[in-house]
């Protein structure tokens, strides 16, 4: 094998100096370190930052990604390490594919995860294509996750640092795109990443991590919904599990599954939001026991394992799942029955919410393989089915 045929550190053929890598630079510590690290390793690095909304009209927040200062921070880092830097204005497509979907999901009684939509519909679609148009051999990001080639296709793995693992937000990455994506920080801990930032002399070495939704920097998502859909938020009835009216609400967007505080209902026992019926504009409350479920219906499965799940899931595929981003993976089975996918949990979960993701893993360890995932449609034990046509993102009774 000649030198040019050998794989470099990113599993690509050729010398790093002949290998162009586009780095998605958000202006934060992680993506900045990725750019500096790859530049230091000799790669031909190009930085790209996405402008996703009108920064001038938003309230500044140091806890949100894509805050107004982030584009400038990415530019300064690029200049410091000596790489070209470009800003792509994706405001309109971000609004259509992410913000509008976020609002519609809440109005449908769901609890959306916009970061997953952004990764799938913007970063790993339009930005990935832009990287290819620039002649890049790969697109690198600062996500804490790992990937590497397998015998038949590229595979994704949880990060070494479980506290930083971002696999939950990347489950919807198309399997065919994994071979073009690189995640250099998957084997690092965040403290080490900050040390690298100091080593490379980056001023953002101690910049706070992003926590808020970038287009809701104040954290008040209901303000956004009221502004974009002023006539869609209507008052309605709060009912108990027996169908009795126990209160009134000012709009279903103000409630999430499992919510206990702020219901405005005085009873002798704690009440939780059990269901949100968008069609009837009603909120259903009950006891904590009513939140328990062992079966979850999924839609829009993205499979990253070998083969196709419907080929061998009739009897159930044993795996581990997360039904919320902060959860430790728990034992379950993926089952295909009556033309639909279900997750059967070994133990009850409480407050499983439609609109959230259910992500599959090979086991519950750090660095476990990510097998894919799907969107939670409803509690599989309830008598409501998810519509086959999900364009209007409604949950309807059957």
C-alpha cells in the first residue's frame, strides 16, 4: 500500500495536507477546538458558521447557541488559527424547517426537540452539501459523539464522557451520511477540550456552554408561539381521568406531559399532566401512577444498525433506549407489529411525551453503539393511534 492509499486520522485516504475538511463552527468552545485541532494535524480546514435567525432582533443570551456574538467569535477563532471562514445565511430555511415545526408541534400537544430537527434538516443536509460543494472530504462538528467505519457501513457510538454525550440529538442522522461526518471530540472530556482551547490560545476557552434553544434565548417559548400563531392559542378545559372538568387553561402550549406545578388546581392529592388532547383543546390530569407506561408507539424510525429492523423485529429486538435526553439508557425491545413500531420497556417510565425522541443503543455503557431511534407518537397503552399522515402533526382519537 502506498503512502497516498493509507488512511489518515479521520479514516480518509491521503495525507492530511491534501484533505479538505469543513468544520461547522458555532462560535463555541467545542467546534473551535475541532477546527484548531484539525488545523494543527495538518488538514486543509475551512470554517463555516450558519446564520440561522435575525440576531439583531433577538435578546442576547450567553446560554444559547447562535447568540448574536457567536458569528464574530467564530470569525476571530478562524483568524487566530489561520483558516478561511464563511458565513451562510440559512434564516429562511431554518424558520421553515425548524421554528415552524417547533410551533406546530406544541400546538399539536407535543413537546418538540428542535435541536434534532436542526441537525437533520439544516446541518446534516444543507451544510453537508455545502461542504461537498467546497470539495471537502468530510464535515466535522464539535458534537460529543463518535463514529467509525464498520464492516458494512459507518457506525455511531456514544461519547466517552456520558455527561456530555449528544447522541440523543443525532439519532436521526441518515446512515448514508455517516461516512462523510466526523466527530473528533467523541473520545474527550469537556475539561480536556477547554485545556486544548487554552493550548491553542483561543479567547473562548472558558466561554459558557449553550443551554437554551437558540431562537428562544429568554426561555419563554410561549411568547414565540403567541407571536407566530396569535389565533391558535385558545383557553380550554382541564379534565381528570374520569372526564370530569376540574379547571380551565389558557392554552395547551403552556403544558407538558408530567407537569405538576402551575396547574392552578386545588385538590387533596398531587396532579400531573397525563395527556394533551389538541383536537379537543383539553388537558387531562391524573395521579403519578397514571403517567406510567411500558409501551411507546414510534413514528419515522431511523435505523443505524445492521440490516433493517422490520426484517427481524417481529419477536422484538433487545436493546436499550432513552426516552428523554437526560436519561440513562434503559432495557427495552423494539417490536414491529400491525405495521407500526413499538418500544416495550422492561420497567415503567413516567411522563413519556409525544414529540420527544426515543433513541436506541446496543447497551447502557459509555461508547455504546447508537442503533437509531424514532419520534414518540403516544403512550402505546392508550387508545389513541398516531395518524399515518403526520404532515399536520396531529394526534387523533380512533
